[in-house]
């Protein structure tokens, strides 16, 4: 009996479906071709009546032989699918009509003029109208289709049952026995033993015999692998004890890192809280300096300048604390919104530059958010270094301005840092990122301003973020570009 969960049922079902679809296609194709042939026969009937039978009908009409006219019209009805003929004569206005009065819409009408030549003169005698019943064509074809389709389905069912019996004997039965033995197989015991299968007509070895042989070999190999894995499992147990000690140490290290991260966050909050009153104190010092200068109190001006330097050092220390806590936290690459980072940096620095009379602006030329993967501490260090270099590069006697901009070029984000100071000479462009190279001058009463490693470190940091740091040779001022891939 056929069961839906058996492979034989599925195979028979597929065979029936495929044969049914094929039978339908063949039947409908035959139906279409037969319909086309029947329409051609109707056209041939019209042609035969028009060019052969119409002459004798014209002669009978000319001779006023009504009996002969009726005989010929009734004879036309013997043509297949011609259901009605109507003949109207012009001379006596006589109407002859024979056949069934078809009232359905599936008809084909054709009118034939009946003419007679008398002394080479054309005489119009009447009009013959032929009505073909196309519905009868369809009825005959549908009967034929049902007969053909029924025979095809019956043949398919018989063939399917024969195939099911054959498949059950030579394929499905042996596979079920193989599956049963494989299900009973357990590792570490004897190999799988499958009894010889029943042969059916064909006696030579086939794919099933190869499958049985492969299962025997596979069970043997599995038992060997099982013994090997048992030995390896014992060795892994020993390694697990060793790894446990390593993991315990890593957990302790991770806990220490978390504590350092908490300490770093506290240091960051402290530096943030100090930054606001520090900025206010620096502004008050600047006001006191202006007041002392107006009173020509040089001693007070020197003291206030010294105090201003101390406050500036405190501000730099706070920035270093922020960078330190991020570095000590071993901050990894993270995906951030570049404009948000630049905006926060701009807010931290804008008051200081405004106090110094430096025009510090941030321009965003991008309408949507742009994200990049960066190391936050290193990125802020690079920005701070570029801003510091820009500030030192400007002439205090002229216009002072630092302009930071964010642009998008395809899949790249470009951050430009431009200052209004002098351009770096063309011959120094190739050396600007070399270690220990500096463009900063040395005076008699000052220490060397810069050790020549700042830009080298900045370039290294950006390259570790899969980006690049470049000096723009086309800018009218000194402009550095940080180029990062959009993430």
C-alpha cells in the first residue's frame, strides 16, 4: 500500500504529475492544431461552393428552375459544419432557406454573389449566404480531447503502479533494510552487516551494491576513528586543566583592565568639571592683564602673564588626562559619527582661541551623517597636534584663523585643518613627515619648539586606522588632510 512518507510514493507521485502535465500539454496542442485544421476545411468548403457549385446554381436561377435550386441548396448542407444556407434571388425576390437556425454567437457567415454571364454581360441573380456552426467544431474537438486525455491518464496510472512495484522490489526495499541496520549501528561495536538483497531480473552488481560495500567500510573506519578520538579526549582533558589556569589569569587581567577603565572615566569626568572654571579663570586673568596694562603696572602684568602660563599648562594637563585614560583603557577601533567628534572638539577649544583672537571655525559640507572606524584617543591626539601646529605657524601680527572642515569624496571622509599662516615651502613637503624633522625655529632665550616627532606619530596613528594624513600642496595656506574610509 502506498504511504505518503515513503520514497516510492514520492517517485510515483512525481511520475503521475509529470505525465499529467505532459498529457495536458499534448492534448491542448493537438486540440489547437485540430481546431486550425477544421477552420481550414471550412474555408475550403466556402471556396468549393463559390468557385464550382455557384455556376450550376446560377444556371438554375436563370432558367427559373426552383426544384433544381432547392436540390442544390439541400446538397450544400452535406458539407461538414454547414448548418444553414439562405439564397435570395433579385428578379422574383424569392427566398430559399434550408438547415438549422443557429442562434449562438459561435458561427461563421459568408456571402457569395450569384452571377450569370449572358452575351458577355454580367447579370446579378442573387446572393447565397452560408452559415457554419463553429460551436459544433468545438464540441467535436472537446469530445476528442476527453477521449485522448482519459486514455493518457489511464495509461499513466497503470504505468505508475507497475513502476511502484518495480521500484519497491529493486530499490526501496533494499534501502529500507540498509536504513534499519544503520540505525542499529553503535560506535565501538561490530561493523554494520547488511544481508544480501533480493535480485530482480538484473543480476549484476549496481550502485546499491557499491553503497552496501561503502557502508561496511565506513563503519569500520568510524570504529577506528572512535578509538582514536577516545585517546585524544583523554589528552584534551589534560590540556583543559592547563587552559583553566590560563583562563583564570586572563580573567584577573580583565578585571584589572575594567578597574583601570573605571579610573579613566573618573579622571575624564574630573578634567571635564575643571575645564569650565579653568576657562573662566583664564578669561579673568586676561581682563586683569588689560586693566594692569592700562595702569602701566609692569610688575602686575608680569605676574599675570606667569599666571596665564600656569593656567595654560593646567589646561594642557587636562587634555593629557583625557588622552591618557583612553589609552590606558586600550581603546580599540570603534565606529563613530565624525561630525559629532569634531563638534565636541570644537566646543572644547573655541573659547580658548576666541580669547587669543584666533578665528576658529568648523565647516560641515555633508548633509547626512558620516561614520568611520577610528581609535578615539589617537584621533583626538592627531587633531590636537594639528591644531597646535596651526596655532604656532601663524603670525601674531596679521590675520589669525584656523578652519576645520569635513567633506565627503565617494567612500572617503576628508577632514581638513587649515591655518592662515605661511605655507610650508615646496622643497620641504617630502620631508614634513620624516622623524626629527621640524620647521620650528630656535631662539636665544627659548628652548627648541618641537622635537620633530609630532607629525610622524600623527601619520602613524591615522595609517593604523587604514587612513592617510597628507599635506595639501594645492592650498593657499598650510592645510593638512585626514582621509578615512567611510564605515
